C-alpha cells in the first residue's frame, strides 16, 4: 500500500501545474453540473402543467392569481393593479403580496419573448418555467455565502445541499408552481450575501462615529456603500414579498447579540452600527414610495416595513450610544447586554400601554411565525401548518445534513463566546439558521428559507474540517496529499449528500410536485360559468355589462360599489382565484381568506333563511350573490376539506363532531365519516348531495365498535363481532331511530344521503350545472360509502354549480289537512343521471296549499344569457307530479313551472288540483310509491335507491 501511494505521489508531482489549474477552476464545472441537474429535475415534466389547449395547469390556487396580475402588467405595462374588483364581492380588495415586482419582472420577460405582444401560450410557458429558472439563479449567491464561510469546497457543499434537498425549496420551484416563494429565497440569498460582505468590510475597516464628525469620507466610503447595498437588497426582497420584513427583524436580533459580544470583548459597536444604520435607512427610503397602506400590514407594503427598518436603525444607534455611556462611566462591560435588554423591555412595556393595538399586532405577528404551533384557521392552509413529526420532517428534507448544520451553528456560537473577535458574518448565519428552525417548526413554508441556513452552516463546518486536516497544503504541493485527507473529504460528501442521493429523494419529490392541482377538475365548471351565465353587469337584464373591465384599472378604496347586474359567486375561499381567472366572475371569498367567515357561515347555515340572510347582509350590493359552487370535498364527510369551514364559522360555535363522525382504525383516521343530522341540515350538503330536494329519514343504523360523540370519532366493529357496519333489519325509520337511541354505539342514518330526521327542500337554490364525472384517481378521498357492492356507484361530479333564484309559486288544492308531495325529475346531461327534486307541503282546513319551487319545467330557451339569465344545463324531463293520501285514497295532480316564474320575471302562480281516481289505485292505499322510506343515494339525490343495489335487507360487515 505504501509503495503504491509513493508512486501516486511521484505521478502527482509530474502534473503539478495541471493540478494547480484544476484546483483553481474545478468549482466552475461542478457548479455548472449542479445547476444543470437542478434545472433538469424541475423542468422534465413541464408539459404536465400545460393543458391540451395551451392553458396553464398550475399547482395550487395562488399561481392563478399571479397569472392574472402578470396578465394585467402585460396589458398595462409597467404598472401593477392598484385595486382588484374581480374578487372579494362586494367590496373588492387590495391584493398586497400579489401584484409585486415579481409579477412585473415576469411580465417583462414575457413581453421580450413575445416581441412586445406575447400570446397566451407564450405567457403560459414563461410562467410555467419561471420557478425552475429562479431556483437555478439561487446557485451563485448560495455559492458566495458558502464560500465566505467554508472556502470554495464549502461553497460547493452548500450548493450540493441546495440541489439535493427534496423539501419545500424543491416542491415550490418545479415547473408550474408559479408563485413568489422561490423568488423570496433568491432575494434572501442576495441580501444575505451582501450583508455578510458588509459585515466583513465593517470589521476590517472599523468605521467609528468620529469619522462622521471629521468627514473622513474615504474611511467611510466602503462600509457605507456596502450598507446601502444591503439595504437595497432587503428592500428588493420586501418588494417581491412584503412579509419578508421578518428578515429585518432577524437582523435586529443579530445586532443585539453581536454588538453585545463586541462591546464585552472590548471592541466598539460603531464598526457594525454605522453600515447597519445606513442599510436600514436606505431600505426604509426605498420602501416609502411603495407604501399603499397607512396602517400596519404584513401582506402589503405598509408603514410596517419602513418603520421596522427605522426601529432597527434606532436600536443600533442606541446600542452604540449606550456603549459610549458605559465607557465614560466605567461600568462593567458584562452588564451591557442586560442593560440594553432591560431598556428594550421597558420600551416594549411603554408601547403596550400607550398603543396596545400596535403592541398586540406586533406580538401576534411574532406568535404567527414563531409560536411553535398553528391556529385553527392557519391549519387550514397547507403551507402555514406546523410539521407533525419535526425530526422526521427535517431528516426527510436534509438527511444527516440537518445534524451537521446544528453542529456548525453550535461551533459558531462557541467561537463567538470564546474568540477575541468572532466574525460577524458567521454569527449572522447562525442567528438566521436558528431563527428559521423556529419559524419552520411553526409553519412548514419557512423550510424553503431554512435550506439556506442549513447549507450555509454545513459550508462553515466543512471549512473548519478542511482547515483542520490542512487540505490547503495540497494546493501548494500535490505530493502532500495524504490518504486520511481523501478519506475525510469522501466522508464529508457521504454525510452531507449520501442519504439524499441514495434515496433519489429530489427526483421523487420533483415528480410528485410536478402535477397539476385541482384547477383541472374545476376547469369544465369554470368554462361553463364564463359562457352560460350572464356577463357581470348584465344579470337580470341590467344594462351594465362591461362596466367593470376584467383588466380595468380602479383606484384604491375601502369598499368598491357594485351596480345593478353585477353579482358574486359563493364558494369556499380555496377556490376564489379559480373563479376569478377561469370563470371570469367575482368570487365572494378567496385565498386571501377575504370573506372566509361569510363563506363558512353560508355553507354551514342550518336553514335556507339563514343562508340568504348571510348573503344579503355581507354581499348584497348590485344583484347580490347569485351562484354557489361546491366541490365534493365540501359536500361529503370524510374528505380533506370537509371540516375546514367549521374553523371559520361564526354563528353557531360548531366543531368537527357536530358535522361528522370520523372512523378510526388502528389509531388511523380513515378517509370516510358518517354525517350527523346537523351536517345534513347544512346548506353545503343540502346543495351538493340533495340538490335542494327534501330527504326522508333512514331506516338503517350504523354500528360502531366504540363511539365518542363528543370528540366525533368512532371505531369499526371488531372482526370477531357479528354486527355489520350498516344494519338494515328495520321496516321504518321510527324503528331504526329507537334502535339507535337504545344503544350508544349505534347512529341512525348518516350515510347514502339519509338523515335521522327529515330535511326539508330548498325553495330558492337550484342545481344548474354539474361537472363531468371524476375518476377515483382524481378524488383524493372518494366517497367510498356511496358505492356499495352489487351496485354501480354514482358518478361523482367534482364540482356542482347552483343558482339562487326567486322561486316559482305553486298554488293547489287537495284533501284537507293532508301532506302533499311534489316531485319533478331533473336530468344532469354531464353525468347521464337523473335526480328527483321533492318538496312537501300541507293543506289547510279548506284543502289549500302553497309551495315555492326553484326548478322550472319549461321555457328554458326564453331566458338565456342574452336576456341576463342562466342557460341552465340541468333541466326537467317531466312536469311536477303531486300526490297526497287521505282516507286510503290517493290523490294525484301535475303542473308545469316556467323559467320566467322561477327567475322572477313572471309573478303568476302555477295551479294544480289534486284529484283521486274513481277507484283507489292498487297498492295505493298507503301511498308508498317511493316517497322516502328508502335509503337513497346521496350521490344523485334521487331518493329512489336504497343505496345497496338490492331490495333485500342486508348489512355490511367490517373488513
């Protein structure tokens, strides 16, 4: 072995000059290879994110609003949208963190690529590819940061980690995730690289206050110039994403720690304070012209960003002044940090007393990003959730590098404690990394910032290790290379990159992330909405169509006034941007969480009157809210979004147990739940499952092995149990109700759209369109209980669209003091299904009755979009059929209802007289003609199926 090594040394000596050239330049091809890999892994499935017609299929909902703001800039170059009137009905909104310099830059690129007039497909391609390109642009500043901490090899290690992490940095930068997230990282890296350079220059050139007094410009030029550059980088990052103001806060924390170390060690804080004050003043000055909100707001450029920068500048100047006071009074330097900290606490106390709202706002923002937990509302936003298993989360994203990063941060802190003068740039990285760990434990979105800290900390540690083994000696003389040095370098590479390479984590993560989001499931419904509903401003025949232009410019206001014919579309807030972009209509709620409470109150309203009250109270301008769009995730218990509205609901204090009982098996929550009676009474279920029809109670019970009604959880019956999950040996709903009441582990109804009590029909909401059936591969939580063995399950429409109408009045006569049932069969052309709309009424002592119905049976062609109404897709295939039973006689009748009556253009009532045949109909004495004693499927709302595929009573047993 020794002889072979000696021969290797001799050969290395022969190529001394060539090896020196390799050593000087090796990082360039390595960086190029890493950048190529990063681009390849992110763009290789870009075609998935572009539809057949060239339309974008971005992942998530925010990209669609970025696309809208980018389109706006292209049409109104170079300006961003000052105020948005195509979302947040009926007030509009200022979009804040959407419509920033990020959108302006992308719009500029699209204009260049499109030679001044880019096509829709060109803009789509540019926006789809923007995230991967920005991710690759992160490499140079990441390398600079790593090189400053650990030399060139340390810089390469930092880039290796950036390239291989399968976490949020990767998933947010694949093709099609057109959002500002990855641009935030680029801005942060630029600010960090410039800030580190500024601190190094400050410590080397040691500017002090006296230089300002004596106007020694030459001694101040470089520190001040780098300070101004740092301030500009911070301002640029906040202009990309206003909440990046947290970077200013992190720098303030760093200043307190570093200046304390400096003064205790006998150094003047002036050295770092002077360029830092310049940086904060420059940042504040650059941001002031962009302030759009007078108050304090994190999501838009408000007074918060410049004021916080000025506060940090003032704090730094105060620490410098306090240090001079300490010196003059010859106080113990060890007491300096405590004195400054105590002063800060007193100032915070004064703020809390003098301006409690401001103090609460600032404290709330700190808790939001560093509170080590999510609020109930934040938990409904994927990126704002806290990681469930932090250690697994970090290891999955960084492998062993998360632990080596921790060692690197600790090494910096130890050095800061014991070194005569620690390097400020190293401490800045340590503070940044430690803070981002805390932020990531609170919101997983900050993981794409944390990768910068993890990579930088590893670069520092690698630099220390290579310095310890004296690898620099190999550069001066290649024959100095020793086996243990090769071993150490190989070990470093294995520890940092080995686990991520071995598992092919980045490739798998990129493949998973490069898939279109829910928009493709909404696309058909959005297209129908844009084409088959009246133009905004034209509803009801109003002559204001086109008054609010889709790419129009509107002055900022607190409450935009909508005119007659201008209307809103109600949906859950997740889908607001889809409706704005794809449907070109005005949603009430949106992913800014604007009007989220109103949306929740409507969806969970316990009766129709309450739901209309919500709409009229909160969004009643213009023609009000006319349409409601609901997807299966809100319509069926057990899906991923079913419980989300409960968190925002404000009227009834509901919790999850009020709207569903989740099934648990082996301590895992199954993707299925049993509906409660309150769930069936909510507007969302009455619309999505019943289509507004009345629904009769079930004649079955659901058995649980164990049931916690308060918590809303139940377990399946054990395999040894003879009890089926669904027990059907009851002749009537009354028997089933009594059985459930006598056994705490039984629930009456709750599946197949069958409640425990009758649910009355809706009078002013009708189904007007259903999307084409979705395959189970597109349903993340298929409603599995809706498809029973022996029966082809209902075709699940991903989205259903409903219209709020005036309703038509039907007046009739029949036997006195008798219940009358009205049925009309409706056809859904997109699914090939039919459903029966059913409503009940009761005659008075004279035999008269009246009901209001939302579905018409005739006159559809007279009231289309040109007339200001809906070209309804769901239409009747029969007249309204009426039946009533009295004294063993069955009475029948029928009548038609026109579209004009339903939409309120014709206020005449339809008439019907119920008459009995001369002879009682066979089998008609009990009136049992499918009126509701069967357990109908919630999938099609027909009420004519027992949900089992067989007329025999049978049960389902636990698997």
